[in-house]
C-alpha cells in the first residue's frame, strides 16, 4: 500500500511539473498578447503541442469560432504562430519600436481552416555588436521589451545579449588589482562600446561613468529573463584576450601585445591582447564567466571574437591554431558545457590576410561541433562556399542588410532569398541556422521579416509574400501599393548593402564622386514606386507612413546628387546665374527633406537626443550622453566621419544644411570674386563647425507641418518632371 501511495505521489508530482512547464509557455504568451494588443487578450488561447520530428512548430486551429487558438511546442513557436495570424489574417505589422502602436482590425478574422507550419532550422540568430551602438545605447526597458517581443514573433531564439558586460569586467579588473580610473578610462563612451567589445578601440569618449555600469546590470537581468521566458538562448560574451594596457603594471612579464591600429584612430586608442597560452588568460576567463553567471546566469553559448578588423600578433597558421585551441580550453575550463560562437566578418573584411590556410588553422583548432560560426554577410559573400563549409564546424547563414544605421534604401533582398533557399538545400549537415547581423534598426524591417520567414515551411512565393506585405502596410488591398512593392523588391532593393548614403548627408566636396552615393537602379524606378505608394487611399497605417517617407527621402536624395553635379559644372563654366539657381534648388531640396522626415518620430533627430539625455540623472551626465549620441552619427572618430549618417529631420536642418550652406556660399563667392575655390580651407571650417555641433547641447526641435499624404503628393508633383 505504501509503495502504491509513493508511486501515486511521484506520478502526481511528475504530472504537475509537466503541467507547470506547459503553463509557463502559455503564461508567457498570454502576457505578450496583453502587452501588444490588450483589448484582444481574451480572444486568444494558447496550447502546448509536441515538436514534429523534433522540430519547432506551430498550428492555428479553427475548432472554436469564439477564440483564436494557437498551438506550439514552446512559447517561441507560439509567438511565431501569433505573428502569422496577425500578418496574414489581421493585416497587422508589429514594429520593433516600442513607441509605434499595434494597429488592429475592429473584428478579429476567423481561422477558417487549420494550418500547421514547421521550422526548417533549429537556430535563428539576431543582432550584431554594432546594433548596440547605432541603435540601442540609450534604450530603456520598454524599448527592449518590444524588441524581444518582435524577436519572438519572428521566431528568433538565439539573440546576442551583451548588455551590462562592462559591470562584470569592472568587478574582474578591480579584483585583479586595477584602479577605478584605469578601468573606466579603458572603456569607451556608451555609443562606442561595441567597438571596444570587439577590441577595436579603447578609451574613446571615456571614461565610462559608473552610472552607466550600474544601470546596465538591472537592464540586462530584465532582458535575459524575458528572452529565456520566450525560449531563447541568449549569447553572452566571454573573454577573447582584450585587456587594459594598465594590466602590464601588475603583470609586467605577461605576453601582452598591441593589436593593429583601427580605422584611423591614434596610437593612444589602440587595444591590447593577452596571449591565451598565458596562465593569466585562463584565470581571467574563469573569473569573468563566474561573475557573469552569478549576475546573469548562462545558456552555455558565448560570443568570442578575437582579431576583428585588427591584425593578430602573428599570421602564422600554427599560431592561429594554437590561439583558438588555447582560447577554447580556457572557455571549457570555466564552463564544461561551453560552446563558442564566432562571427566570421573578419574573414571577409580582411580577406587578403585571412588566407585559406589561416582560416582553416583558426577553425580547426577547436573540436568539431564546439565552435558555431556566423556567416556574417551572406547577401554579399557566402563564406561557407569558400571555406569547405567552414571545415565542418556548425554555421548560421546571416543576412546583414545595414551598415552604420544608414537610412539609405539598400539590400539585395530577392537575391538573398534565393541564396538562402539554395543553402537550405545544399548547405550540408553542419548548416544549423538562419540569422541577421544588421548594424542598425533605422531601416525598413521587411527584409528581416522576409529572411526569418524562410526559416519556416510557409511555402509562399515572392509575389504572394509581397502582396501580403503591401496589404498589411496599407491595412487594405491596394493594387497600386502592391505594384509599388513589386518595383521596390525587384528593381530597387537589388544592391548589396554597404555604407551607402544620400549626398545631402555627406561632407561637401567639389568635383569628387563619392562611391557611397552610387545606386544600382534608375531613380525613375524609385519615382514610379513613390507614385504608386501615393495612390494609397490614406496613410493611417504607421508602416505605410514610413514607406512614404523612406522612399521619398531616397528619391530626393538621389536627385540632389544630380543637381550638385550640375552645380559643380556651372562652377567650372563660371556661369554665375546658373550657379546661383542650382544653389537655390539644392537648398530647396534640403528644406523639403527636412519637412518630409518631420512627419515621423523615427525619422527625427530629437528622439535620438532625447533618449540620450533621459538616460542621465544629472545635468553633467545628460550632457555627456548627448555628446556621445551626437558624435556617433556625425564625426564618429578616426576616419569614419559621416559613416553613421541618417536622413533625419533636425539633423538635416541643424547639421547637413549648415555644411551645404558653407559649401554653396564659398563656391558662389569664388566665382563672384574671380578666384579659385579653396576646398582645403573649407574642410578646416567644416571640422570646426562639426566639432562645435557635437559639443552643443542646444535643444533640437522638430515639428511636423500639415498632412503627410498631402505634402508627399505636393513633392511628387514638384519633382516628378525633373526626375523623369
């Protein structure tokens, strides 16, 4: 009898635990619905189902007309199911920004027949070190909360999670014996931490305030808790050899060497590398992993990225193999379950140096299956094809799509989809996942939706997918908008992403073509797309408003280049009346760009500045964070001036237009006074103006005027004959 009771207790306990596990996923999804669409929360029911052949899956059921029933093998799959319903039944787009509302129909459409969809790959990766600088440096929890929801809704289950690591490093370096000043001066300012974390620069815009270190710990705890609730495995950082130069004071005999200079920064900002064969390396690794795990827990997968865009101490294959082997051993000594995640950007970026033998040495120094690689920029070069499938190491196919947070229309989306389809067939058994490594979010999000949907068995052709995209951006079926998206997808989004910009965003130069402004499509195609977008019945949907602004500003930016080239020719011809006419037109385009962008907060400088200032809790910190924010998107540092340019209201008026006024005035004055234009003198004046602007705390005010659709149609009427 006693045995029977014990067995009964055990069975009951097992069943209750199982039910609890199921309920946890359901509760997570109920909470998400309440966050996103609280008015409809009671209309959704979530259920747990078993994986199909070990794969993630979701199902929409039609069994209850009163409820939208969504099943999944975990909360992440259920979230993907929820998004499928919102996209294809409700014509709803969920933005990755917290301040953009979720727009829903008055009545929820019924699911008329059940559908079941499975994941094609186990791992779906998202984010990039750089995103933490170009988009997220001053994000609060509400911003992260929406992005995490967006990631789950798109089936992402492996996000890069590197917030708060400086607080961990502070404790480690303090324990080792470095001073507060030595540590915080080693860190960069907040917007530049991605490049510090990748061992590119030390100290730039430092020292890092303690306020930042402390605030990021609590933020990271919230981020990781939510990501894990939604069945994600966050990728946390580990030690990759980057150490403060001051460590030599404590360990003068340690093998600490300078890494190569980076991006034109001066010697004082150069990074230092501790060779992993040193016993000190293993000690630091163990201390870091222990402290990080204490604060944040672990999912046993770590981002370890040595030698990104910098030269290693030696290029000998034997050295590189030993470095990776030693580094891996320190990682597993600290966490026996550890898996090393490595981005492969360096193999592309420094491809002349990273020869086949060197790549092989680096990858094969780690046991097979223990180093997962991010094939970082597959829309350009698929490294799995040129590295013997990464010599058998697991890899994730990634679409980058954006550099610097540039707001330019770029990305060969259709071609990337075809490449990914091929990889799904021919990528061999060590192909393990799909991801995106975008540098900034200030772009259209549709390429990323497109790529991540290919991780599931939707079996939708491009035309059907585009029609659905156009419908949910508009809220209704609009044939002209569908045609606009056909043009954008097939004729405009054809360019391999790089640091592209429209000319208004770049420092003016006489008669010197800038390859950052080159486009691989005729501006007339973009004009046609804009014409059709502006035939929409209204622009009440936020996604459509962004489409109209994004396409319009690119169109005017492309045309600005045409007028500027003509202006320079008029200077050569010394045709003063024509020169002044072109100058007036360029100023007019800049004014029009300013007003067009003012219709959306995400196309405006004031939000970027406001978020930076809100992060500070003293006037001094507010000013410090604002300077970091201003610096990154303009002068940057080193030779990266205008690298992170954005076509934003406020930035156009207060910064770009001011530079163009200086240029136009100087060229006109040269012709008026019968002298040669002095570019070198003007460049010096630019630098003084730029530095002054970066240090300014003068409030930026952006106020929309009128109605977006009416104003955009006015601009179309104004420019279409000129562009045609």
